[in-house]
C-alpha cells in the first residue's frame, strides 16, 4: 500500500521542530533514501542501476520500458509528498500489474536544485540540456562542488553528461505528482491530467554597495546594497500586480552579514514564471538598473504529448486537464520521449512547505490510475 511505503521514509531528513524535510542531493538523507529505493525495488524483483548522472533506475525486463517515477530530494523545509509520492506510487502500482510488463521506476537527482542551484539537474544532464563541464563546477552553500559531492557519494563526476542509452530504453514516461495548487479541490476531482508547463527560469542578481558603520554613517551618506535590492523587489512585485506572471526572491546572501555593518553586496536569486516566454522576458527586462543579472537556468514552455495524453485521459475517464507553473523532470524529458503527468489532489493547495498534504484515498486512487495506464499502454 502507498501509505506504508511513504511511512517507511517519513522520518528521513525530517526537522522535528518544523515537520519539514531537508533532503538534499548526495547528503545523508539522500543516501538513506537511495538505500530505501534500492531495497524496495529489490523486494519487487527489479534491478537497480545508477546512471552516469546519479539518477536511479529500477528496471524489470530488457526494455524498452514504460517508465514512471519522480524525485526524492526536497526544497529546504519542504513537504512529504513533492517527489516521493510519485516514486512510492510507482512501486505500489507494480503490485497491481502483471509481472510480464517491462517497466522502469526512476528517481531523478537534484530535481529541486536546492543544493546546486539548477532544477531538474539529473534529467537535464541525461538529455544534454546542461553542459557537463559547467555542471561539475556547480557549488553548494558550503562551497562543495557537484563533482566533489558526487565523488564522495561513490559516483564518477567525469562521466556525467548526455546518456542516450538510457533515453533509448524509454517507450514513454508518466510522472505522478502531488498537485501544487488548488485546481483539483475547486473542481472536486481527486486526479488531474497534466496539460502543459509554463516557461520559467532562475536568475542571479548582484547588488553592489559600500560597507560602513551602522551607527556613525548618516543615512544620506550610505550606499546600502540591501536598499538597492529592496527597491528591485518592490518594483518587480508592483509591476506584476494584476498579472498572472509570478516572480519570487526566495534566496539571498548579504555581505558582510553583520547586524551593525552596512551591507556591501547582496546576491539574490529570482525565480520567474509566466504563461508564455514573451511575458517571462518582460519580467527580466523590467528589472531596474543597479544590479548585474545572470541567467542560471531556463525551461521553455512544455506541452505534453497529445497522443499519450488522449490515451491516458480515456483510460482514466477524462480527468480534468491541468496546466502548471511548477517545473518537473517530465517537462525536461518531453522533447525526447512521449511524456505525461498525473496530478493527485492537494486539499491544502500548499506545496514546498510542511503543510503540503494529500488524502490517503486520493493517493491510492493515483496508484490505481497509474497501474491501469502502465498496464494498458
């Protein structure tokens, strides 16, 4: 049952104070989750492999495989369902399927980009959407590079990059995921069918200033980097008032980061999303002067495979189609293999938070739907 599988990992990486999860790629929690993945797959008779990019594959049969899965990492203080629900549901669905079906369950690495900054890094490397040499030099908050972290975890960072052999083994990919919003609650439906993903990206901004004493420097004499940053946040927020586009400054670094020191530099990361690339470009073009801007990742608009979506929709009794502004590994794979998504209702509408939740009956409905689709296709 899906509930038992989720319960097995419920304590891994959980903050006892907040109830949120801190599961970052190649850390201790990630290692434990990978062990759980391998043990669960082995108990179901699947062979487990790690590809050159740190993605985990549990396969049955020689392929080509009908593939499903998601990710195991989290955002800082994230929820229990974002990612793991898709993998636990895939394992649970196997119990409802004939053992003759060639299937692959995939756990993609660094989907959230919480440690090394680039979302869907495992699937981007697999498909060649990220340069391997640049990826090896990605750095986490503590100064550890991706190459160093991979080596410590037993992977060879020199081998990362496009992996056509694994891609060629996928006949189609279907990702089950908790809904990250309230669309299904308002529609009164336990499941939804992914229709499209908004274009989105991450930009790194640097705001210069001049360090000085907080007590002796007059306000009119200051060059405060945080003030520059704050003006930008307000300008972007005010500019998007009434718009469907979204912009978030959720991470920043302040130097020298002293309570009684005027900031000399702020580094901030902008997450921007819009219904189309034109409106996304408007967000970046509207950034006021006073900062340097560098794009760190970009995901174009995705429309999921129409033929596959029509088949899935018919099999599941035509659940409501849902566009989403959240990024997923399924979106990265979509330009390489037929890809689709099934969403499970989230009654809170909250995600990337300990408040994220899904009803056990809805989760089981997702398992049954996933098994039906994988068996039929």
